[in-house]
C-alpha cells in the first residue's frame, strides 16, 4: 500500500480496476492507449488524473478539482515536489496487483514467442 499525505490528511493510493475505469472515462479511450501515449503520460493533466483515479477508491467524495487543489497546496507549501509526486505515482502503479499480474503474464508469454522464432 502506498500513502500520500496532503493538507495534513493521509490518503491511501491504489491502482485498481476501478482506477483504470476512472481513467478510461476521463480520457474516453481504453487504458492500453492511455499508457501507450508517452507524450500525454508526461503531462500535468495526466498526473492529476492518475492521482484522482488512485485516490478516489478510498475517498469517494474527492473530485478531480479537489485533488488538483490538494496537490497544488502541497507543492506550494513544499510538502512534496513534482519529482516526488511522479515517483510516488510510479510506485503505486508498480505495486499494483493488476500490473504485477500483467507483467507476469507478459514474462510467461515471452519464452513461447521465442520458441516460435
């Protein structure tokens, strides 16, 4: 579990099926296309959208605007840096059971593909 403290309140961050569905609804495209668009992955819009999606499952009353305000205040108050926000988001995604299972499946498929070549 990854936690983030913003404005004196600690939020549990989870990258889950619900998070991915929230991202798909926000971007109006499948999650695979969201991850493949490298330029948009580096945007502030994406950072805020991912944090919103990861925070929403445990803090249902949050809105995208509220998350943006919380992140903005934390940055202004030097509670966190943009680099730390990016690092923490990567940690959330990498620690997700969905992503671990996805990576393990890809690793399992690799020897099969190599045997075909």
